C-alpha cells in the first residue's frame, strides 16, 4: 500500500510487479523508496504481524510478496498450524517463512493443546489412533507421556495455538535456515 505525500494507493498482496508499477504511476512516485508502505495482514493475524512487519521493513515489498505467494497456497484450515510453525521456528526472514510454508507436512500440530496432560491424551488419540479403555484411563500418566513427547520431539507449546514439533526424522535446520543460504 504505497503512499506518496498525501496520495494513497491500495493493492492486496501478493501484488504483481505490474500492479506495483501502476500504483507508483498513480501516486506520481519514481520508486518504492519514495513511498511509505503500510500493510495490514488479516490472513496472517496478530501473532505473525511482527514477523511480517520485520520482513516488509527489512527485506522490502518483493520479499513480503514472496511470503504472501507462499502462504496463499496454505488452506484456511492450516493457517493456525502455519502460524504455530513460524513462531516455533522463530522464523524472521522471508526465506525461512517461505520454506516453512512449503514444508507444512513436516510439522506435527496439536491444535489447542496447552499442557503436557492434554498433549499425552491428544497424541494417543490422534497420532497413535488409540484410546484407553475407561477402566484404565484414570491410571495412565498422560502428563508424563506428554512431557516425554515434548522432550523427545523437541516440541513447543505456542501460546494461544497449540503444540508443534517436527515430524520424526526432520529438524528445523534442514527445512529452514539451511536452505536459506545465499
């Protein structure tokens, strides 16, 4: 959304280069450097706003557009998983965020799970497709099992979203930072 003195122009990311050039022409600006760019990212929501602001301000509109293109391929159903994965990975560059978007299948996500007790129960039911008979359910140490899962999978509880970790056999380094070497 470039703006020049008191003129304004709006485009929805990701923007094609021709749309950016047309907006610059409407504004009477020679380049994006002549404009103040302000973005509102409702698709990403508040948790990723700092990451997206950082990418826009430090890497520029082109990098921001790349992230928007990569994220556009993520279904609405997987947006919380994407957000949790970006926060879990502490991704703060466009390359890292794009690699996460392209590698969503390598992340395990337990939506809404906030503690080890619920993680143990969720993992048994959803990941192992198993449920304990009522008679022994009260004797099972869900919290201990959840703690073991979190430690063994180097997972993390992401505030307001749930638990996230890498699928077995994968690391963040392999999919994120390692592939962003320039």
